[in-house]
C-alpha cells in the first residue's frame, strides 16, 4: 500500500466523485474538492494537499496546472482537448522543477491496448493491402472529439505505419494518407475504442470496451500515488513500465 496522501480534486463531477471513492478506499484523505464554481474563490485550499488530480474542461486545464505549479503541488491531469499546449506546459514544469503526469486515459487496460496497438501497426507496415481506421464511442457529455484516447491510438499507429501521415475525423478526410477517426456520441457509454485493419480478404480488429469509469478513476489515484514524490513530466507508460 502506498503512503497515505492528502489529495486535492480539481473538478468534482462524476469522475471526481468516483476518484474520491477510490482514493478513500485506498487509504488517502481528500482535503479539497473544487468544482467549476468554487475553483476561483477556494483555490488556495489545495495548498494543504500532497498532490492534485485535475479533471475539468479543456479551456480551464492549463490555468489549473499553472496554479498547481505556483503552489508547488504535483498534478495529475486527466483533462484532454488542450494538448496543443502540452509541450509548452512541459517546458514550464521542467523549468520550475515541478511534477506533471498527463494521460489521455488512466485505465491500465487502455494503456495495455496502446501497447498492443503499436505492435500491430508495426506488423502492418509491410502489408499495404490493409487499410486502417479508428472508431471511438462515448457518452454525450464528452466535450472533445475525437477523444484524447483515440488521438493517442492514432499517434501510436502513425509512429509505426509510414503510409499514414496525419489523423483526421472521418468527415474531414482528403487523402488516402489520412488516418480516419470516427467519433460517435451516445447515451451512457463510458468509452469504446476500436482499431480495424481491412483488406479484400479479411479484417483484423482490436477493441477496448470500458464497462464503467472505475478503471479510469483507479488509474488516476495510482498515478497520484506514483507522482507525489517526483519532479518532472511523466505519463502512464512511466508507471506501467513499457
């Protein structure tokens, strides 16, 4: 069992509440719970924490991260949709000797999926008869499309499959070199991601289906335990050890 931590939750929606439950079950204390209304007025309450876990919205995540750095609080960030600024935030983190762990998905199963996805893409490099596409399905409350998880899957494929140059939403594709991501929003789906390779002879699919959000929440708490005594920038691969 990891040492007992004082955890600040930045974002107290469905995911924040589940993270709280998992954290308490693992012996930690949640010392601060900030929702959209209370972040501005109660921000400095996180100074009591050993580590913060941030699950808010893309338009507020960057400012929340910077505020954690200013208070010398390691921060685990589950918000996606802001990664165009990730390199900038990583540079600030390293410059100021802070601690940041980001992940498009904290589920251990999803991170195993990322690993298998790269291996399959590598195997497909010399099999041009197979075309590849990604499909992701989420609940209607999810704000970003494609999901951060789908983008991570796409980046894994692009790193191994030279015939694909960029990922694009399926509605925006202009070239055979585009890697298609289809985003579907429907009620009560925690997250389903499928990678499909198709040829005239057969199809090959790998799929991850989340049954609930508890895998994400557990992974976020494990990430906070791991990050609490470190400095630098990290992701889930650093924890799992691929």
